[in-house]
C-alpha cells in the first residue's frame, strides 16, 4: 500500500488556511500593541523616528536606554525560564524537529521584551517576534489536530512561521522559501506546498483588511539590461557581500563585548543608550528602518546623508543585536542595502555610467545585503520582487544576491542563523563522503596463498578476528576467500584436514570494491550484502589486493551528515 505523505495531504492543505489567517492576526495584534505603547509614551502612534522627536534630543539616549533595561529584565526571565525547562524557544529548532512544540512562556516573554525594545527605538526589526508568536499559535493549533490527520507539529509551526513573515512583508513566496532554506535546508518540494498556501492566505487576509499596496512601490521604473547597469550591479553585489560580512562580524564582536555584562537589564540598557546616542546625529537610525526606505525611494536623501545612515545603521543594529535585544534583522538589513544601493546609483549617474534610476539600485542593494546577511539568496530575490512588484529586477537581483552571498561565504563569515551552519556542515560532510576514495580508509586484511593450510587460515582468522580470509597469488592478485565457518563445517565432516590447502574450500565469486571508487559506491556495495568487510582491489584489470573496507569505517565517515 502506498504511504501518503502527510505534508502533502488534503488535511495539511486545509489546515494551512486557518494557520495563515491566525498568522496574519498575530502580526496585526503585535503592530497594534506597539502603536498603543508609542501613543502612551510619545503621544503619537506613527514611526519611532518621528515619534522620538517629541522629546528633546538629550532625552533620546535615556529613553532608548530605559527601554533596553525593561526589555532586558523581561529577557532575563525568559532565559531563566528556558534554563529551568531546558527548552529553547526558537521556532526554527521546532521546525528542524528538535522540539515537540514552541514553548509558550519564554516565547511570550521574549515577544514582550522585543516590543519594549522596538517601541523605545532599538535598531531592531519587528519581524522576529511576529514570526515567533505566529509559530507559537501554529504550535497551539497543532495540539487540536486529530491524530488521524497524521500532520507533524513541525509542519504546523513551519506554516505559521511562513504566514507570520508573509504578513509582515506581504511576500508569501519569499517567506515560503525562507522557511524551506533556513529551517528545512535541502528539503522535498512537497513539504513547502502547505507552507506556501498558509503564506498566501495570510497575505490575502491582509488584503481583505485593507493592506493591499506593496511596501515599496517601484513599478514606474524599468531596469534595462545594458552594460553600465550590469557593471554597477556586480560592483554593488561585491560591496553588499563585504558589508554583510562586516555586519555579521561586527555583531559577533558586539555580542562578545556586551556578554561581559552579566545582568540582562543592564546589558540591554547599555545597548539602548548606545543607539540613543547615535540617534543624536540623526534619529533616522532608530527603529527598523522602514521609514528611511520609504523616504529614500521618495528621493529625500542626498549622497552624504546616505553614507551617514549606512554607517550609523550598521553600528546601531550591531549594538542592539549584540546587547541581546529580541527582534529581527530583515528590515535593518533592507535599510542598509537600500542606502548602499542608493549611493551606488547616485554615483553611477554622476559619473555618467548609467542613467537608470538610483532607486532601482537601492532595491537591488536591499536584496543583496539581505542575502549576504541571511545567507538565503532565493528568499532575498523573491522578497524584494514581491515588495516592489517590479519584475524587471529579477535578472539583476539574481546576479546581485548570488554574488553577495558568495562574497560573504568566501570571507568565511559566521552564520546569522545557526541552522544554516548545521545545514552547510551536513552538506559539506555529504559532499566529502561522496568524493572521498575508498583507498583513503582501507585497513589491512588477513591474506594467504592458495597452497597455505587450513590450519593457517584458522590462525589468521583468530588473530584478525575475521570471518573470511582473503586468498592471493604471488603477484598479489585477488583469487577469492575462504570462510572460517565453512572450514569448521568441512573439518567436522572429515571432508578435509587441518593440513589441507585452502584452495579446496576457496570461494572465487566474492563481492569486492576498487580503491578508486568513492565511499558512496562502497556504501551501495554494502547495501547489497550482509558482510562487515569487503576486499579492496587496485583496479578491474590487475585485481591486486590492497586491503579491506569495513562497514564501521563507512559509518564513522557518514555520521556527520546522517
């Protein structure tokens, strides 16, 4: 009977629809709570870069710092709760089948911590807690799914995570690819189908409510496939990769620096104070950077301001993330990329290299930097296309994201998401396994000549602890094997004596492998027999015996990716 794939069943598809609706609802609720918080603190519910200006500039470090302290206190309790339960709250761990469900307590505490950080102006994205809460709701819904549906909890969490991310950026396909790339790694296409439906349902829900327009409309300009724009795209991609590497490295160093402060509230307070101090130069670096991107596409910034925003945003986000503030890095990465791309576009226009709109390169920079930082190029390509609704960007986005990701990877950058490192390690281990030659792992085997006695075969077997003794001629050519069990059987039956030559009980048709074959081919050879060892020959023509391949050695080589 054919086994039904639960991820591709009708049950999974039908469940994806309510999960998508719930995911959209959670993100809307989180936005409303942030707006109410800002209304209470600043008297206005618009973007933090505008709301903060209600207070005088010398109060900004204090406000962001106090917010960091409160957020740190909540995060302290979340971490304490995780230590007590020995369960991490990251939804990615659940999707990767490391946890049975998303824990409620620590997830809510982390979301509250993130809300305080975001509302007080920390340079952090909103998508992190939104996706986490959506995943939590998906985990809750999974508890009420009948067992006969045979739908794994990880699939429900994956649907909800994609729905939450899609609701934030109105990018269902990019959200689907993100979950597939980051959480699943190399996964079957069937597993993404209910995730995609959930993400689409979430965006349709947002449209029904009234959120129909793309986040960054860029439909009135067209990218021309010409030499000048393509050269600028490649240059931008290289710089984006370097910026991505620098940002990840700076964030790691910032985290190491802030970790010297034992108290979470003090740690986040210091991070908030640092961001608030940078905001004195320009408050545009506060928050996730969405307002800056909108203004940038409207042409409100000149080259010096873009350069200032680029440098300060990298530092501010590194401080917020390094201090432990809970949130996402998507929108900050998009802002960094937009400023970098805008600079490249303006400079290329001034030099006469291209007459294309600089905001096209701003969009390309958004995807390139996001790709370099997240190391998920497919997601970055699709997300920027969905956010701008400009299909002419597909080709330059593909170039920019691939180049930027490769530059960051070649710089041996640490990974933003630990799961990426896990997937890369497994993929590298599998590649190494498939390419390693059998000759690199062979061991010596017990060998005799055809004229040697049965008694010598028994001694060799006892010394090497092998069931089979290999028989070779004077030119080291493999002739066959003798089975110790067969020898004992023949001796007891008095068909042979201990002094009989082993050629009387030799088996000439015995499975073997060659030294130039790969470990993968060796694995396939073992799958067809019940032996623990196989003789290894130099090549099919000479058939000289060079050693033995053991099943244990193969398992040891394969354990890093199995």
